[in-house]
């Protein structure tokens, strides 16, 4: 078994990386949809001309154990977002996303760890005003809000040792700034490792801190106010040593001011464990 007292591969939730340890995961994500949900939750076309929205992302996420109580976090994405229809050729934006830097501090250890995590998102692309005419925007489909965002999450985990099963709960707040509404985030995750197979299931909610219908402006995947509930199962297989390959999906259960559709993912992960692992 890969794990006993801590989760297997993937984001470690409330658990920390051991000092000198590291975890790196690269993912390819794909979303193709012609529907979105308005501020009341009703379905409507994803674009005013009945087009479809398609996005590819290459995503890298890393955790590095600096101290037994501190894990450094870093992530970055490269996105290609397009809108297509039967008349106008596809057009969109290819860009890097936010550079996300942060840390997770261990508040309690043992079979029920508790941690506090803070991540700062720094845009690496020009800021675009969603109210500007299309031809005047720096990016037709913005890669993000274009503003520095700060997200803080309090997490608590539980190990069911000697069973290779864990659970994790997280409550967070994302301060977006400017016209973009701040958000609360809630997530629950369970996972298990069986020899060479790791599986997990995540239910996550984004709750808007503001009037959804007062901030309905949206361009592609960027919205002023958003509310959503998603279910994301994932399975990984140990290829060799501490190298894993995985596949997953993220299904929209309900949403307001958000794109509909399923996001699919493929991933390769590697973990370095002190003392010769990795």
C-alpha cells in the first residue's frame, strides 16, 4: 500500500509533505460546451450567437516539504480558450494563467490533522475589462480576473487506518477584488489506495458573496459572480516506483453564472519521499 496514515497521491488536503519531500502533478484538462447557467440557474447558450466554448489547459501543481510543519505550494496553467460557431471562424485566447504561490501550515498532526493554507494568485497576462467592447480588450477571452487574488483554506482530515482510506474537509474564502465578487469555498473528499490503484471523489462548492444577478457579466469561464457545485471523481494507477498516471472528470451538479459541461482530465504524478523514495 502507498499510504497508511496519509492520503495517497493527489492533493494532500490537510496533510503536509514530509521535510525534504515533494509531489508534482501535471494535468491536461479539456472542456467543450455550448451551454451555461444564468444568474437564476436556468440554462442558456454559452455565447450570444449560439456558439460553443472550448478550453484546453496544461496544468502543473507542486508541493514541497520545507519543514515538518510547512509545505510550499506552487501551480501554473497554460490555457487555450476558443469560441466557435457555424458562421464565424473560431477565435479566442492562448495564454498563461495565474501563477499561484502559497503555503500550508500544520496546526495539528496525527490521525486527524488540521492545517491552514494561504495561496496568492498573481496574473501573468494583461488585465481585461469585461465591459469593454470585444475589439478593445487585451484578451478576447480573459485567462482570469487579471487581479491578485488571495485564498485561505482551513482543512481537517481523518485517517481510517489500518484501512487505506482517508477523508478531508475544507472551508475557504477567495478574495478576488475589484468588480469580481469574493467567494466562499467548501469541499469534501474521500480517497483510498489499493496496491497500485488510487481512487478519490471530491464534492466542491463555490458560493458567491454577493448578488448573483447584479454581477452577471461573463466572458467564457470568467464571471463577476459565480455559484457552483461540482462532483469530481479521479482514479490513478502506479506506473512504476512513485510515478502515477490518472484520469478524472468534473461534473457540474448545479450552477448559477457558470458554464455547464463536464471537464475531463489526464494526469501524470510523481512523489519524492525522503530516504530514497521517488
